[in-house]
């Protein structure tokens, strides 16, 4: 039996550009309304660092509304997860623009003490805006999906109450950061880990529930909707290179994440049907399927509505990480 977990990365662009109203506040409002209509909860990965800085420097008039929206979502029963883009904490202002600190881009590459300081600071900011001194996030998503080297970051997160990570996705690879998710435990929907998030360790303290992804030929990644984000990046080499290279290009496979903001209705339906087909092969046990979306990517709420209705019609439950944690341990 499968169940969906909708995770929403709630943030501006990683370089500090954009405004809160268009990229966070309004799309989140639309999503919160749709999820409420279907009585479905979200896991909202609130990027704590940027909102703290924006509040401190008062660089965006909508910061108060953002903090209120997070508080309302929390009170309505959505889960607030911990999401950190550490490059924000030492960001500076220049000509009305943010200059983020690229040397702190990957939390996992920082020193123990710096990681601890950042994680505690983010949690304390969230406690503050939620008005709940006992708030303790149970789930974590690393900024930029970078969760290697996994230690000491995972140990520090555990100390701070985190039990579930959902930073990684099958097929992910970020060469410049030496991060590689191409080989994950086979046929597993979640697993325990210790030293390295991609290696199952039954004695590990933390649980990994990856973002659901499938490897697909590159052409499947090209939809009109997706091209609005990719700006034609993937079509470049076809025009420039020779036929031999085109054939090589056609064989390339990409990880396609289950993304409820970027995928079309048809893509969403096809992916869920594939998941259901696999589920029928080994129908025992609960299988969490993590979908991802970004407030800044929401263009067509129709496909989100379609997915929620499809899940409801097919009696597929939607839960938060907190709700399913005990079932998996
Ligand atoms: Zn993010």
C-alpha cells in the first residue's frame, strides 16, 4: 500500500533574488487553499535562514505576512520541516541585492560547531515565529539537496530532534560538491542510515525517506511546462554537436522527481500509475512516496488539484512525516 507525502520547499531563489509576494506568499496561499479543500496535509520545508535575514534587514515588506502564513499553516495541522540554505546566514547587502556566502553552500561540509550553530539558530527562529517554544521539527531537507558527507551533520540533526531526512533522490548527482545518489538501496522506499545516507544501516538512528524519482530518457523531461523552468538548456547540445553525439545524448537518462508544481497532469498520472503497478508486485507494508514542490515553481494549480482528486478517488492516503514515523520504526 502506498501513501503520499507532499513536501513543499517554501523559499526564494538560492541566490537571494525575487520577492516574497510572488515567489512564496501568493503561491503558498493557493496551495494551502487547495490542500484544505481536500483535507490533505503538507510538509512545509520553511527555509529559515533567509526569512530571519529578510526580517532583520527589513528588505521585503511582506516578511510579516510570510511569518503569519507559516504560523497559520502550523496551527492548521501542516507539518513544518527544517530546511536550511546556509549560504544565507552570512549574506550581505549590496545595491539593494543579497550577496549570499557561497563558501557555506553545503551544510555538510562545514565544521561540527558551525553546523550545530546553524541548525540551532534555524530551529530557534522557527520556534519564535510559530510562537511555540516546544516546537521541534522531526523532518529535514538539506538546501540544494546536498546531504553528503552525511556525518557529522546527521548526528547533529538527531541531537536536535530530527528523525527523518528527505534530502535525496535516486539518480541525483552534484559533481562539484562530490554528492552522488546514483546508487541507493535497491527496491526500498525508506531505510535507516548512519555514516552515509545512501547506505542502509539497520542500526542507524536516522531514517531516510527519499524524494520519489524515476530515471527517464532525457526527452521525457521536455514538456512545455518544464521548458519554462529550464530555459531550453537541455536542447542546446543537439543543435551544436554532431550526429554521434546526438545518439549519445538520446541514451542519457535523467532523474525525474515526482514534482507536483513542475509536472503536467499527464506526467503526474503516468508516474502514479507506474508506482501503483510496482506496488501491486509486492503489496505488503506501507510505502511512503515523497512528492516535492516549490512555491516559486507553481504555475498551474490545476495539475495539483488533479493529483489530489486522483489520490482521493483511488483511496491513496496523504500524510505528513510526523504522522507516519511510528509506522516505519
Ligand atoms: Zn531549498
